[in-house]
């Protein structure tokens, strides 16, 4: 089969998808449609925040803010899980989404998105956008998960915005390890891991036993940011991570197809 055809197919490629269970199926379906095998291994569990009442109290104050920033799709889902039945989205607030999937979920709930980074789809990209440069005096609510990065709130505070945050969900590391895929990893039949956050990569590493890490660290990664690629180096992964153009499932699929095509070409050059 010619390389051009292979670049559009993932024939027998075995890919471990580490997204949370409720967010993994679309990417798994795309991989399977392209002829690959998707192995589901959630490395993050999404649960309710520790203080639900505090989150609900802050939601009731949203109408007093100029801008609402949704940091993830989980924040959108958390909003509609926690909001009381009487809740309605304020019409006078400017809505910002980090990421296309976040924006799509908001639109599905009839919340128009006013600001979306042109590229990168992360905090850094958003902070470089024109609407986030001149925010002095603005009241901005950041809708997020517990913990996580503080770059957004710290930078906007430095720009003299008034910042509040709402924790709408909590991330947990699953208790289970890599036992379900251990034998496949040892036998070399796992080709790639797809990891979509630093926390996910750290969890994956910590979920592995010392023996499992021997093969885990030799397995290539596809990630969605240079930050995660750098963390992979620090943790000891031996391959240079492939960084997808953006965080969408479609972009991850393209990266998988490109990696597959490159491997095919390398095999031809070696005469395999």
C-alpha cells in the first residue's frame, strides 16, 4: 500500500487514549474508523468539586461580572451539573472559551462565545489576544477545576483586572494501574500513547509500577503542548513527543496519521 494511502489510515496501529472516560469516545471512534485500535486508559477522573455550595453561590453572582472565561470543556459540563434549575446564563457578560471543544459545548447550551484564541488554545494564547490585553478595571470570572495553573488569574490581576474563580469540578488520579495493558506494552504491541495534559502525563507515569515504566518510557507520545513534551523529557521518555497542532480530536488524529506515515517511510528506507 502506498505511503499516501497509509497516511490516511491507521491500519492495525494500537493507540492508548488517556482522556477521561466521558471525553475519550470521539477520538477512539476516529482512530477505529481509520483502521487503528483504540485502547482506553483514563488517567484522570472528573468529579464534583469539594465545595459545591461555594460554587453555586459564585454562580449566582455572575451577572455582576464583565467577562466569564471557561478554561475547559469540563468547566462547561460542571456548570450545568451544579447550577440550580432556576439558573439562566446572564446576557450582559462577555464569554471566553479556551479551546474549540469548550466553545462548541457552550454553543450547544445556547451560550454565544465572544472570544476564542486564534491558535494554541491555551492560557498563553488567550493572554496574547487583544481583548485580554486591556482589562484594567474589568471584573472577570474564571470557571475552572480545582487546582491547576494560576497563570491566567495572576497575569490578568497584574493587568489590573478584578479576578474571581469558580471551581466547578475536581480532577482525581484513578486508583487502578496499567495492569490491563501491561502485557501489550511488554510485547511491544502498543504503538503510541495520546496524552492531553501535564497532569494526565504525570498521572500516567505515577500509575505505572517500576516494571511497567521500563516499557512505558520507551513508547512514543502524542501530546497537545510543548509544556507536556518538556515534562515527558523530564520524566525520562526516550522518544521526542509529537505535539499536535491543537487540542481537538481531529488534530490528534492527523498527528497519528502523520506519525504512522513517517514510520512507514522509515521502514521502507531500512528495507523492512
